[in-house]
């Protein structure tokens, strides 16, 4: 035991690290070169990652000493706080969400022993606490079909893959991993997401009302489709729109994007409440597009994929959507290439853009998450310069920003690999050391072809 008033080696080390960081003065940045600025940002992020790892480990030990079974003898309650999170908030000034996350991640090895490799990566500074929490929520808990030993192997494999990803990408990778391990559980997870739906109305002091609405992925796709229709011209939507006059009117509207969206949804709700029960609400119902292979649909095995959210859906859900909404067939060959509709014209047709949307899943530029509704169809072999054809195989979806970047800075896209079905982003000559990057395309198509 250490006598009162004395500091352990660990306490001295942490205090010294804090003093060292306090001595750093982040100033004079206007004179810093671009490359050095990026290095500084990375170094600062590394400092924060290590500091948050230390906080999480300490929070985990505090949680252990405050276990519910200890009752009033636990550290948190002895200190006058109901939970470890409340004690951390009072001690550090952290918000409720940050304190809860620190406790969750710090106690991973205790509460989720199958995530021991994740906890070790956090302790070693290789993995951020946000990424660790994303792996925890993405992989989920053991089940009869996926025992703890299988999740332990999966989490150990995920750690090195997640080091350079942000928390959202980590969660998506972890959830895809769970879906691969537990395809039969997709139906259960759909039901759980459906059961978690809720709408809360909060009346504020000034008389305003705030609505918080949680939807399952399928219903969320419908709402997202309506939101994109209402706002995408304002938010950088595609140039190829059938109703250019309406798009320009939206772009020129004096309301903010948020106000515009609010008004659109209010008007839709009002119209829906007033419509006669026997009448349809307009003709343009939002479409939910699902990708599924014919063999899976016929055999009633495997799963489909929601285009917008990239979430797997059960065959039962695919059948229900086909029954209530109909289907749009996009046929893929064994290399994942939509079959060409063979139109020789300058602009891609609506059917061709549908095929591109299914194949690419949105902007195909590495790291971009813009959906198909925000994208433009780019000719890989330029129409004017190379005499390029307007064929699906020679087209690719890019958001407006990356489409302009490609043309203005002379990036190229090449088709390589089996049947020239891979798309590679080629950096311009003035990017020394930069390497070609594989443009991954829609995870829906990759998943279905691998199944």
C-alpha cells in the first residue's frame, strides 16, 4: 500500500505526461506546410487516443470496485454517487455519454471476455475507445449459433483491420462480420430493430416541439428517400434531373435546408391525415430498392441487401417488398457487372443509372459515402476525348465533388482484373508516390456474389 500523500509510479507518469502536453503550444500554424499539418493532426489524435485509453482502463477498474453486488460498499456509492458513470462525471467533468462509454470500454475484458483482444488493443494504444465500442456493439453477444469462442476469434481478426478506420466504418465491418457468422440471426436482428422503433414528442419551454424518431432500417430507407428528394438539389444532388425547374426552385429557396425538410415532412403528414381512405397519396411513393440474386430468391435461402443502408434483410422481407412494391430487375454476370442495355447516346438512361446505382452503391471514390441520388454518371473513357461509349461497364457513379476533382486534377479510372470488372483510381502524374486504389463498389453486390 502507498501512504497517504505519496504518489505511485503510475500517478507520477500520468502527471508528467499531462505537464508535457500542457507545455506544448499549438501556434504559428499559418506557416506550417500542408504535409506537416497533417502529421501534427495525426500526432494529436494519437495523444488523444492514448489518453482516452488510460481513462477507459481507470474507469473499468472503478466500475469493478463499484459492482452492483457490493451495494453501499462499492466505491461509487461510498463516494456519494449512484453509479460509476455518475462518479466519473463528477470527477472529470465528462458528459454522460462520454462517461458511460469509458466504463463500457474499460470493463470490456470483465463483461465481454470474448473481446479480450479488443481490450488489449485499447490498452496498447492501437485501437481507439470509439472503435472498441463499435466492435462491441457491432459483433453483439454470444448465442447458441455463435458461441463466445467464435466471437473471440472474430474480434481478434477485426482488430488489425480496424486500426485505420473511423468508428462508423468499424461498426459496419463488425456488424457485417456478425451477419456472416450468423446469417440465421438476420431475421432476429430485423425484429429487434423493428421492436426498437419509437417516436417521442418533447414540448419545449417556449412552446416549440422537438420530435425524436427512431426507425428500423427499412422504414428509415423510406424516410431517407423522401428527405433526399426534398433537399438533394440544395445539398449537392445530381445534375441529371428530370425536373430541372423544380430542382432550381429548391436550390433558390430562401429557407434553410433544415427548414425546407421540416416543411416538406409537415406538409406530407398533413396531407396524409386529410386524404380519403380510398385514395392514394400522390403517385410517387418512395421506393425501397433491395438487391438479391435470383438463385437466393428461388431457393429462399441467403439474404438480400437494402441499397441505402447496406444492411442485410431476410428473404422473407425481400418477398414482402416484392409483393407490396414490385421489383426492378438488375441482372449481374459472374463478375458483378450489370448487363449492358446497349444505348448509344451521350447521357446515361434512367435504366442504366439504376444499374450503376445497384453496382456501385453510391459514389465509388475511395472513402466517399454519398448515395446514388447525389451522384453523376461519369464516362471512364471520356465521351469527347476518347470517344467513350455510354455503356454501363464504362460508366461509374461519382458525387459532384469527386466528379469535378477527377476532371480538374486529371485523375483517371481504369478497368482491370477478371473480365475488366475491377475499377482502379489512378492518381495524376503530379502525385509522386501515390498508388492506384481499388474502388470497391457496392458491398451488397460483393456480398451476394460471394454467397
